């Protein structure tokens, strides 16, 4: 530590009896240095043609200082382009701003921030998930991953940086994941939350990799399991929703990530991914957990009334038309009775039938508890310190089937919503101080659940880090809380 007075965050860390793992911190790339890396690698990867294709394209690193430069262009309204993130990096706290750019300074300050270990993700480079050119998106993500693996290598005992994995096709995603893990030694993978697919001549849709996907993504999920990687997601719908605003970023940003996460989670669940890959863990970062609690309640309610057995009770061909007509004759007015034979034919028509009657078939659910088992331990939900709704995750008395969800704390340091990097851990602990969350639940949020997410898939995830022994104790069940 470089200060003589303990920060509130450092005091919290001294109070609790476990390491604090930041499951979603950020750093901000230094723009000119990132540009140099990108152009050099793209030329190495695909020649001058690929480099020039990038320079001519519309996808570029997100620079929130200059994002508004073209907003007066008529095409913004003509294409209804969503108001992007602007003024997104802190400026008043220059030390915090420097920390967002410089790994050595972040490493020096981790005790001050109350963090033992942080899993970091980039900021400007996230824009590359919108690139639909498969060769170009592979080159861009590989350039970023190679650069960041090198940049953070000296700080592996307390920091790790996630690889960017483009998801335009499962082959692309699996190839880039293997390169990041096997060639670069990266342990965490940030995946695009959707792939953009053309529909007709001018429209597009978002492919969520499960239901109705353009491809079978099982080879990629299998690669995640084989490589010991729990993929995490950080994509938002703010640029894609029909209701997007061209003038107000706040309008677009509120629940933008949560909406994308819910769409992806539903698709993976109903597509049977958690059934086919019982070892797979998926993290949804920054969107909170309230959406997941609501989604799970919706899944339970729909399964109870529309599962493969219950749906039979809604089959129009099972309707007793003669009995229905008896009621029509007895209680219908003269217009009903006058047309009784026409109405009989109407209600006796053969029903149109879907290709699959049981829309939960891919999940192979036989009891209500299967819903909880397929959801609860497979999905993890990134919550920020100022989100009081994260306590909903632990409300077994409220959640259907007594479900207990698995939130992980993301500091979100380096972004506009963290005005002081020393605040997130202390702010999260206020939920304990205010009696809304127990210290055991705080431990789940800041330690056990990040371990369950990453080390259950890869027992060596924390090997060589300051958390190694504490994690080993958890994995061995010595603390009484297994994974």
C-alpha cells in the first residue's frame, strides 16, 4: 500500500475472513498503443488487405471522448443509430484514470481497493464483438488477446485478463479460444453475447447460439469444457433494440446488458445446453441478478403449464365439441343458436401442430427440481456494488423451488459509474452493514461464487495467485462450502 490511512475498502478486507475476488474489473486501453498493435498484427495475420479493410470499416475501438463526432450526420437519424456511450472514462480523479491505463499502478493499489485478485476485461476493444467479418474479427480479437496477455503477464499473482472470443461461428469461436488458452496461457474468456445475422435484404437478427441458431454451437461449448474455461458475457442490446434512442445514452444503457443476458440465457437453457454440458458454467457480467430471478420464475411457471404432459390439456383436437355445443345451445343468445352448425364446424377443425409440442424437450425435464438443477449451478450473474437487488439472489423463500442463485461482484473499476476506485468493495459491504445481506452471503458474492465459476471448470485457475491456498481449501471442501 502506498497510503498510510486505510481506505474503507481495505478496512472491509481486514474485517472479512476470506479473499475478495473481483469477478469483473476493467482497464482502459491506451488508444494510440492499441492502434499500433492492431495494425501491426492485422498485417501479419492477413496482409495489408486485411489491415486496410479494418481501416475502411465502421467498427473501431470505442473511444468515449470522440464517440459523438459524427452525431450530426443525417445518417444517424436515417439509420436510427443508437446514442453510444460518451464521456465514459473518469477525469476528475487523475490517479484513478492513470490506474485504468497502467497495470503496474493497478497492481500497486489492489490492497487499497480491498481486492486480493481481479479478473479484468478491456473496454475499447469490446467494440470488436460487433464485427461480422469473420476473418477480420478473428484478427482483431487475436491481436487484442496477444497484446493484453503480454501486458498483464508480470502481475499474474493478482490479476488475470480475459480473452476476447468472437462468436460469428462455432469454428471461429473454438479456434480463437484454443489459441488464447493454449498459445497465450489465458484463463478467462469473454464471449460475444450474440452474432448478427442478415434477414432479407436490409434487416438483421441477433443469433443467441441456442434456439433457432444459424449453427450448432455445441463444439464451442465442448471446447470450453475441455479447456477448463467458463465463458462470460458482456454484450448489450443498447444498439439493437427497436426502442433505442438516437439522443439519450442513459435510455439505451439502462437494462441494456440485462436484456441481452436474458435473451442469451433463455436461448441456452431452452436449447438444452446446460443438459448436454453439465460441467459448463456461464457468467453474465454487469447486468445484475434481478433479471435472472424473474426469468427463472417465468421458466418455472411456463413449464408447469406447458410441459410435454401439461400441454396435452391445451390440444384443440381434444376439445369435446358436442359438449361445447350443448352449452352454446343452452346459454348462447339467438345469434349463437342460429349459427350452431357453422360454429360446430369451426371448433371441430383439425388443429395446426408445431414440429415440437414440448418446448422444453431439449432440457429433458422430468420433475420441477430439474429446472432448478439445470439453472442454478450453471449460470452466474455479475452484480455491481451499487445494486441492492443482488440480495434477491439469496432469497430462497421468494425464488421458485427455493432456488439460490450465484451472483459475483464486479467492481467495474475504470468505467464512468465508479467515481472512486476505493468505493466498490466498501459499498457492497454496506448491504451487510444495513442488514440486507449476511457476512456468509457476502463471502459467496466476493469469493465462493467466483471460485465456483472459474475454478470448478479449471482447478488451476488460481494456482500461483495470492488466493491459491484459500481456493484449494474451498475445492477440497475444507471450509464446508463445496463448489
